[in-house]
């Protein structure tokens, strides 16, 4: 039996976190936002992580934040709004991938998916 490759997971959010910091759910840090049209199942009691660096970058851009490589904490469940993304109880910052300001990828701007 071969081992599955470890996923590289990202989170785009609040600026200024460092390696080892814990990312908490939006309600725990008073950062709840109105879900966008593509977030029908948004749960502010969960932390969102994704394999897609560009997707994390989109959320970082919308919050004038940073992109982090993370390790999920607790049970990881599929995000019902986005493939290759999950929800969990929290996440530990492993590395800072991109600091604020984070440019939204051009393809997202063309698609009109940039969060405001």
C-alpha cells in the first residue's frame, strides 16, 4: 500500500499572522461577513482551507489580508461550496505565502469574482 501524498493547504484571511499562530473561526475573532453568492453554505463557526492557492488569494485580497500555508485542526470536512476546499475547527499557520497587499489574479478579475 502506498502512502497518499500530503495535501498542501492554504488559507486566505486576516493579515499579520506568523508561523505557529492559530487561525480561528470568524465568530471567535468577530470577523463575520455576509456570504457572497458563491458561499451558500458559509459557516462562520468554521475555518476554510483549500488546495487552491489562487482561491485563498482571492479571499486574502477581499480582506486586505495574507495567504498562509496551513495545517487543519480537528475534523476536516468537505466545503459544500467549493471543490478542493474543506472546513475545520481551526488551522495552524505553517508558512506565510504572500503578505498584504495581495493582488487578485487577473483571471479572477476577468471572471468578476474579486471580492470587494
